[in-house]
C-alpha cells in the first residue's frame, strides 16, 4: 500500500502532472469567472462605444470585481498536486469571504473612473480647456493602479478598507515594478479589446488573472512579511 501511495505521490508531483493540474485549475476558474460575470457583461458586448453609455458600462462591470477577487483567491491558495485539486471550492470561498470588502473598493473606483472618462469625453461641452486632459488622465491612471493593488490586498488579506487603501497607495511607490506590470497588463487587455472584442478578453480572463497575481507577488510577499503575523 505504501508503495502504491508513493507512486501516486510521485505522479502527482511530476512536471507533466503539474502542467495538467495548472491547466485544469485555469479552466475551472475561467468557467466560474464566466458564470459570475457573463450575465452582466453580455449587454456590454452589444453596447455602443458612445461616451453616453459610460455610466451603464460601469454598472455592468460591478459584478466583475468580486469575480476577479474570487479568482485571485483560488489561484493563490490552490496547490498543483493532482491529489488535492479544489479550485471551484476555493473560488466560492473567496467570493463569499471577499465580495463585500471588494465592492467597497470596486464600486467607488468605477464611479471615479466614470466621472473622469465622462469629463474627458465631454470636456469641450463643459468648457474645460484642452490641457485639462493631462491631469484627468494622470488621476485616472493613479486610481486604476491603486485599485489594482487594493483588489489584490483585499482578496488575499483581512484588513480594514481604509488600511487596504493606505497599503495600496504605499505600494504604488514601494513596488514600482508591480505598478508598471499592472499598467502593461491593462494596456494589453485594452489592446485585445480594441483589436478583437471584449469576448476574446473574457475567454482569456483566467490567464490574465494569473498574470495579475504573479505581477503582484513582490507586494504580496512584503505585506505578508511586514504587516501580518
């Protein structure tokens, strides 16, 4: 019996099994991401790209925050051992545990970005001079990258919302590589959406979340080392 267990354990720890388990985990997380976001995002696929639709687009994006958080939680905590694969259970555990905290950050972020985007789109109509575009874009970048940090922190740690926001802003400066990586990932997502469609980006969601998690590793390591016991 011990020999059989040892053989199974070696199989579960081999390179091929790790690749197989990783693919399985990503497929399960992808399916759950689609399940929790597609009902809201389907109207987004047919929504015109007119600036007047920005508030509605932001509303449709509300369910994405908790889903991304759950995916981050599942990918972070799931082992690649084939004998211990529970990505779906981890996803739903993360969803239940983090949804409220994530929405406290996600909804204000969407609101801020919507206000900024509407002002950029209609700056002529509201009488803003052209140079106002620069500070508005810079504010939007800061809000987006700060929210990216905050989403990771909320998904993986148990801090108060105000502490999450402080840490998110702190690590924008403390770990600039994370900020640059997130900016590049967002640029790639925008490029895929522009060249293809939102549907293609949705089908690559689990891979994008895994990349997002890996980019945040330096920040996660420092928070675990310095701000948790």
